[in-house]
């Protein structure tokens, strides 16, 4: 089973766009932090959100919001056309997103 859960802060507002077929897609970056030898280390996660969840995310979330993202991890590899080097990108495709209430309040409106 490929399932990942992260809790972190949005680096910026979610970016909503539509594919050529009209399917909504949001991309966003989520920062997670952890302590390593008394030093805080930040890891950035690229998250893709599709369909109605994408539209709801774009309408609800803003940069700095603490979120809980549930999804699956995917990895893509390709060869850079200019350098010939192999490149790899790992993303999280979200199946659900929630606002963390540990540091904020939220009001819920049924969509």
C-alpha cells in the first residue's frame, strides 16, 4: 500500500489551473520540519491535487496554512535534454487535505 501523510505549512497559495481536457489541478509546496541535533531541518514536498479537491483547496487554503495531506507518493525519472543527466522528481498526489487545528481555528462549509 502506498500511502503517505504529512503535516506542514503551505509555502505559498495553491496554484489552480486546468488541463486541456478541463480537469482542475492544484500544485502546492508543503514544508515539514524536524529537529536534528538541536537544529531544525525543513523538507519541501511538492503536492498535486486533482478534481473537486483541487478546486476546494484553491478556494480554502492560503500560504502559511498548516495542513494535513494524505495521498500517495509517485516518482518520475527522465533524461535532461540539455545535459543528458538523469533527473528524478518525487511528488505526493493528494487524496485528502485538511487544515490542522493545532494552531488555528476553521469554519467548515459543506461544498
